[in-house]
């Protein structure tokens, strides 16, 4: 189960946030995107696509807030689809390979 928590966070690229700072909105800074390997970018894209229905189903109030999506996905980690779980596992493998 811990694997899926980490994978969900990684899939949505959630940095650690303090209580005072609002979570960043929009895409990651260009420098962060440029450092990711093509395989990692592809794994992120696949995870977003595979988990999109799960996010809509389990996290309708999260909007585009990555922190809320991450929290919601942690809450529902046992409920997500097999396709989402597989994509998150592939994402973690891609992150370790980078």
C-alpha cells in the first residue's frame, strides 16, 4: 500500500507544501520539465491518462489542485483501477531508472 501512496504522489508531481504556502498551479517550471528523461515524461503522461477517470470518480472536489488530488488519491489508493495502479508502478520504475 505504501508503494501506491508514493506512486500517486509521484504521478501528480506533488512537492511537499507548508501549511502557509498555497500549492502551485499549472505546469511545472520549464527547468524541471527539461530534466526529466523522455521515458519519465512518457510514464507521467501515461499515469495522468490512466488515472484521469479515477481522479474524476474519487476526487471531484479537488479541481486542478495537485495537493488535493494527491490527498484524495492517497485516501482511495485501494480503490483505483488496475490500469491506474499499473501506470503508477511503471512511473515509479521510470523514476528509479532516471
